[in-house]
């Protein structure tokens, strides 16, 4: 399609297409296939790859019309938010042709195979290795904190393919098939009682050389794209879920699909601190007039408003076609600050009762779950320390943190493994 010149023209075209194609009583599989082929499901993507080549502002118009019609969008998950975004920027045409459409339709589900138990925040220090064997690579190693690995078909895998160059230059990014011999997924039980994450062990697992995204040994640049999008993952997934408001068979199947996916993330509102409950809890418990409680509430509200304004700045930048930048790190750090401030407020309001669980505890145990879940928000998706470094170096233009391993071959570095 040629890019439309006016918002009204775009609105009229998508309205006409929906009137002709959206069938709420049809199957989700049929609808998603039609959606992927039309380009309306991913309007900012290039026209040859399931898109329309529209700007972010124009895509918002498309989204409004889908909501009005109650029409379902693409599949929910990290496949759309992370894998597709990364493949669009770094994948070859052959890889785009194989992977993008199944992500849109939901045929392929994805997870992220980045973090390792021995590397901590030093992602580039990973030691999972991939050795070339003809047209394939043999993978051995361990990943951790992998959400959704137990149901994923594909993984965004970072593996070391060259040990004789500095650590950032010897990593390759693979589209890795999870469901194969040699891959074992084990759930991890958390202190809040959930088991959202997994360990993934790879023992002589295999991946085709055709599944390299970007260049061999050039995976660090590819990973940075994934990480930039990851810092807005929670809001992107939440927005996708809120937009599923239609009725009929297709919408019902999409809601069931999303609900199953969201089981992994059902504790994430508590991880974020439940700032939305702070004021109502203060009122319902009779603590709203307490000056200390009021100060806690003011801190939470102030941080939320500043975060909203920064989000609007980021949206304006995206509407102008700018790629994700340091705003993502600002938002990530703000989320940690809000979560901690909200947890502190809940503790002040509930006192020792905040530690109780069960039906007679504050909000049926939600406050207790907040207290044991909030520490995770400072780690997931890049630690607060990493975000401070990014903001200091890229936003404030402070001197870069000294690096002693920048030019040392990885095999000569001392590591934790």
C-alpha cells in the first residue's frame, strides 16, 4: 500500500477493511492469518513484512479503529515485543520471511535466553558456548530467569562463538529451537510462592547456521536492540491486554490465549508495588490523616506523575520516528523507585500486619506479596545499577565507567564459572 497522505484517509481505509474482513464469530487462527497478510496488525512494520509502513501516530489511528470494531490484534507476548522488533532490525530477509508471520499469528511463541547464573549483570560475560559443526552449531550451557521457557517454541539465544576476542565481540544471537533433545527446562520457585522463571540447560543442543540473527560474533549489537525494547516490555504487554475488549469467538479465543500467557506474569502488579492501592488502603484503615502516611502517599504520587510525563516524552519521540533511547532506562529506574516507595507506604499503613498472608491479612495477602515481590523489579530487565550507568553515560554525558577487560581475549579473563 502507498502511504496515505492524511489521517482521515487512513481511518477510512482501515474502517473499510475491517467492515469487509472482521468476523467476530470466525476462528482466531483464520483471523490472525488474514491480519498478518493484510499488514493492519503491525502497521508500523515494512509492507513486505506484514506491515503498512506507517508512522507511530498513523498506527495509533489504526489501533483506535480496531478497538471501535472490537477486532483482535496480533498475538500477545515477547515474540511480538522483543523477537520481532529485533529480527526486523537485524535479521536477513530470509530470517524475516521465516519468523515474522508466525510471530504475528501466534504460531511461534518465544522466550529470552540471555541471563546466566555466573554472569550477574555482566551479560557480555556469558559462557554458554556454540561451536560450529558444518551447517549447525552445537550449544552447551545454562540460562536462568527465563520467563515462559516451559511453553516457548523458540528462544532468543546469546552464545559465545569466539573466545579469542574481547567479550563483547565474540557473542552470536540465534533464533534457537527450544523443543529438542538436549534442552531441559526447570522451573524456579520464588519466595512469593510463584514459579514464573526457569533454568534452561542445553547439552549438545543444535541450531542451524541459518538461524543466526545479524553477524556471527556480532550478537552484542543485536542484543542491545532486544534490551532497549525489553525496558518497555511490561507496558507494551499491558497495553496489548487492555485492548482485547471485543466479543465473539475470535475475541474469546484471544482472551483465553492471553490469560494463559499472563499466568507467568500474574504477580507483576505486586512486583510493581501496587501504588494504585496506597491511598485507598490509607483511607480504609483510618490512616489517611497520619502525617507520616500522608508523606509516603505524596512521594508515591509525585514519582508516578514524573514517570507519566517521561513516558509521554518517549511516545512523542517514537511518533517522530526516533528509535528507543535512554528514556527506556529512565522509565525502568522510575518503576523501581515507585515500587519501593509504594512498598514502604504499604508497610507504614499496615504495620506488622503487612507480613501476614491468608484471608484475614491485609487485602487477602496482596500487601505481603508486594513486600516479597518488589525486590525483583530492581533486577529484572537490567539492574538499577546498570540503568544508572546508562543514564550517566548516555544522558548526562559523564565519563564512562573504567573497563579493564575491553581489549582482553575472553578466554584470558577471570570469570565466576
